[in-house]
């Protein structure tokens, strides 16, 4: 089970790296004014989302459920920290799908948000990661 946990953490780190970088690409893409940059950002966003971010998310979630059902399911009802962590993960999945929507909007040249919007949007996964790490390590509740 330690191997499952190790790979869960490895893929979670990969997922978060992409969750931090993709919105940063949106910041730059929303600021770009020329066609060459616009096309380059479309390629980068597509490759990051489909090649790294989504596979890392899937593996993270699958391994997380594997661990949950393998050794935490019996005590799940008494682990409030785990309920909250899973709620944050659910929000993270919604964030992931919203990023997918944004990738498609940029691809179609239909972005309506400014670079400032994406600068704020970029901070959301930071707070989610902080919450998850504190809940898993400290287990304050």
C-alpha cells in the first residue's frame, strides 16, 4: 500500500504543477496580441491539459480511491478531515473541468476574460493544495 501512496503523491504533484502552470499560460495568452503567440499558447495549453494535467488527475483520483477503499473505508465516518479533503478534491475536479472549458474557449478565440482575471484564477489551486496538505498531515479535525 505504500507504493500506491507514493505514486498517489507523485501524480498529485504532477497534477498540481499543471494546475499552477495552465492558468499562468492563460494569463500570458489573454495578454498576447499577435497571431504567432496566440497559436503557440493554444498548442502549449492543449498539450499541458491533455498530455499531463488530465492523465495525472485520473491516476491521482484512481489511486486515492484505491487507498480509501483499501484501508480507510472502515473508519471513514469518523474521519472529518478526510470528508473535508474529499470535498476539496471534488472542488479541484470542478476547477479542472473549468480549465478544460477555458482551453476550448481559447482554442476557438472566444476568451472574454482579462489577464487580471486569470491572475486571480491562478491562485485558487494554491489554497486548495494548502488545505489538502494541512488536512492530511495535521488532521486538525
